[in-house]
């Protein structure tokens, strides 16, 4: 978008320099301002894009972090599974002990055991 200076600026240059020279000066100023604006916009846009790229995670980095988390979680899951298996074995052992204790405490079972052992 070309820059246009206000008419007052042109008129001021025209009074001091004359009509033709004022046109040349104003056109030069407008071109210089347009070029400077375009350059500044481009550098600002590039700086913004670089800043955005630094802030956002790349797909590769995201996948790498997810894989690291996955490995850690799988390790923790295996540890929990081992704990559950160990607790399950203890529970089964306690159940068997409880059945044996209840069986032996039962008077009818005690009589059967006595008769088998012939006491």
C-alpha cells in the first residue's frame, strides 16, 4: 500500500522549492517511507514467526516427549502389576489358611479326622 503525504506537506515544499522540485521531493519521501514500512513489516513479521516457532513444540519433539512418558508409564504399570500379583498370592494363601482353620475348628470335621487317624 503506497504512502501518500498530506497535501499540506506538498504545499509547503511547493512554496520553498517550486512545483516540479516539490513533486520530486514528495514522491521520493513517499517511496522512501513505503520502502521503510515494507522492510519493517517484513522484519517484524519474520521476528514474530521466529518467536512463534520457538514457542511451539515441533511434532518430532512432541512425539519424543510422548514416547518418553510412555516408557515411564509402562515401567510404572509393570511395577503395579507385580505388586498386585504379589498381593493376590498373599490373599490366596490367607484364604487357604482360613479354609483349613475353619475346617479344623468344625466339630464334625474334627470327628472325621479322629476317625481317619483312629485316635
